[in-house]
């Protein structure tokens, strides 16, 4: 067990609590950048999707996990980002500008939809966002002069100057860089007043107002920032697939984002990444183990979505904090070995609250 | 003109007249208590000040400015902090983060500078932290600094809530039953703190309280309400001895005699 002796306030504000944390995260990032050296194109392509989904999931995490506003319409922002970037690069705008522009357009959409919708709460909000996603899907299919409707659009691989991200490895570096910046930006927001205000809104709206937090304003900000990151991810997604059509952005995509952050662990940055890794990995594991499964299971249609659904149910039942919660427990086990007690993470609430409330 | 005034405030919930033309005035730098039996409308007064409810009639004035029409978060922006009867803290956050939320109204950063965590955001965070730490020292919360609220006992939670209100550096502090659920020792400590807050920080305090010993000890003036009406107001000694107040608390002497 290690104790950190903090002597300055800045030590609480810094990104990494101590040098070793910094070292491990740096090692992780370097390791991620070195990965393509040892893996083939297929794996690299999977890794690209992990990065893209993690970026989108981080966007949704800010809104659902930290601000407590559950959206089941995030596929819309993903779509807006993808289409904005496709249209802009198609018109000759350099990718380096189109990428943030895609995020901004999505963010703007988030703000516009946020203003009326965020006066709702809970289930009503979720259903409203879902309705919004349907509208966007429909608009993309009908606005043929701009989006070519259901015919879909071809998207060129992104390039900066004369450098083209046309191989899996190159695209992976791009997606990974975007993901790292997204995570850093999110972390920065979360350690600042806006991030605290978001969490405050999630925990108690009444108290948040008493702190001087303008609910509508900060919910709208959360919505816009969330949509911004998801839009950026959408842009990359379009470029990666090189072909987009409204069918790529259905309700199912929104639900998958939601599933990712629930499985990964609501209310944690790690959760967004864990969730997307899990989401990409699960089908692979199923394919690999398929030969060893009994025929009755193997030949079932919808095996993947079935298992995915089952996983969500199991996580909600047994590990509401998701993979991140499990990760914390395993870490704690090793830190305190051999003193770990199973009940360490149980709420002390149950017996402390007797009589006094 | 008093520092803070309630002018003929009335509010009705369906068939219940929760407050009827209640008026009072709080002077700068005093501890003003509102007492009354259960259901008298004391907390309703606070909820109206905070704009959780809309007044049917009347107005609140802070230094002459009408604050009964502003949006709820503006009340805090103007420097009115409050605590809640049953504690409204941010349960999944640590004590220090709860206190830092008190600094929200003092923030100068916006979401863009925060995204980049510029030097000015860092300096602002350090300054907030310094202020929060002053409050932690004042309320002896050092041992709990990094704990999650949901893991703390109720008495500590109440103290954290007081701390969070103080971190806002308010001009007017609303305390809703600060001593309820606290042990005798905690209540005694609270009395010291409130006296100190008044003397050292120069904060005006408006308090709803049931514990009469506590009220007697620290209040400068008192308003007694019963069934939504003001029945007495004035200096602590006068109000606590007022026959209507005794009647509201203990019942009618005749009724008692009649059994």
C-alpha cells in the first residue's frame, strides 16, 4: 500500500497524482503507438474502430455518465459529424479543418437540440433525443441534393497536405491521436468548474441551483461538448468506412454507444475506453470460439447481439460500475494484498444512516 | 432600508395557505431565527427565497433589490447561500469537490479555456482550493477531505454542507435546521461556528431552527410563525416569552385544562 504525501494544492489539480501514474500512462500511449509494428492490418483496423468508438463513447459519457442526462440519440451527432466531414472534404476543404468543423457542426446541433429538450428530464429526455435521431436520419435520407439520400456518399481517405491516411496503420495513428486529445480535453473539463457543475447536476439539481449553477445553461454546454466529441468520432468513422449512408446511423448505433458506457462503467473516463474495447472485442472472441461451441448455440442467428444484451444485463446486475469498477477492485486487491476484504467496496450507508434521517 | 426584507409574502398550495402576508426584516450582520411548530411554513420561506417556489404575492428584497422574480441560480449568484434540512450534498463527490462547487459563482473560466486547462484556469483552481482549505480548517474537516459524501455520517455531512455554503463567501446565509440530527456536542460546536461566522466573516444569518436552547443562545432577533402567519417578532427574549408563541408551541391553556 502506498501513501501519497501531498504538500501542495497543485498536486491535487495535476492530471497525474504521482510520477509513476504519469509513467504508466505515458508507457500505455507509447505502447499503443507501437502496436501496429507487431500486428497485421486486420487487427489495426479493429484498433481504429476501438479508437473511434471510444471517442464517441467519451462524448456520450460526459452527457450520460457525468451530467446524468441519458441520450439515446447520439447516432444523430455521429451522423452529423460524418456527413459534415464528408461534404466538406468533398468540396475540397482540407481534412485538418473539416475534422474540427464536423465536431463544431455536431456541437451546434447539440446546442440547438439541447435548448428545448433539456427542459425535460429522465425518460422524457431520452425519448426526445431518440426522436431527434429519427429526424436526423430522415433528413439525411431526404436531403438528396446535399447527402445523396439513400444512395449514400463516398468519402475519401483523409489527408494532411500530401500525407494520406490511406493505410490501416496510418489511420490508426490518426484515430489514436484524436482519442488521446479527446480524453485529455474531457479530463480537463472534468477537473474544472464546468465539469464539477455537470456532476453536481447529476447528483442533485436542487443543490446545484443553490450553488448558482444555471441548469439550462450547463446542461446545454454538456450537450454541446458531448455532441462535439461524438461528431469528431463520426467524421473519422465516415473516412474510415469510405462510404456512408443513413443506414449506418440507426437507433441501434445509439443504443450501442449507451451499452458501451454502461459496460465500461458510467461516470468514468476509463469506462468509455473499456466499453469500446469490449464492444469491438466481443464479436472477435465469439468468432474465435465458435468452433468450440455446441452446434445448437453456434448456428443461432443473432448470437452476437444476444450475447451483448446478456452482458449488459449481467453487468447491471452484478457490477453496476462496469469494467472500470472491476478494474478498481482488482487493482485494490493487489495494492492491499493479502489484506483485501470483499466488502471494501460495499456502501457503509446501510448501517450509518439508521435513526438519523 | 434593512439588509434583507420579506414584504407581505404569501403562497398557497392548492387549498393550503402555506404563508399568509408574512413580513420580516433582517439587519446586516445579525443572526435572525425563524421558529414555529411543524408545518408552520418556515422551510417554505427558504424555498421561496431560493425561487424553488413562486410567491403568489409579496417580494423579497436584498439591499433593496427585488429578488423574487429572478431565476433560481441568480439567487446564489447574488450571494445568498443555503443549507438544507435533510442535507442536499453531491453524494458521489468528495468533500473537497463539494466545497469547490461553492466557488462556482466566482469562476472566471469558460468551457473553452477549461478544455485546454490554460494557466488562468489553473490559477483559479488553486485559488478556489486555497479558499476551500480555509473553510476545511475552520470547520475541522481535514480528516474527511478526500472521502465521498455517501460514506460520511450525517453529522459530518451537515458540517460539509455548512462548509459548502461558506465557500461561496455569501453575504446572506440561510440555515435550515442546522442542528437537527446532530449530537449534543456537535450542536455546541455549531453554536460556536455560527457565532464565528457572524463575527469573523461578517455574514448575515437567517436560520430556521427547532432547538430552542440553540435559538436562545445565538439569535439576535426572532420571527415566530404558525400556520403560515407571523405571530410575533422582535428580540429573542421577547418573542420566546410572547403568549401567542407559547400557545402555538404548547397549545391553549384552556384547551389543556378542558382535557
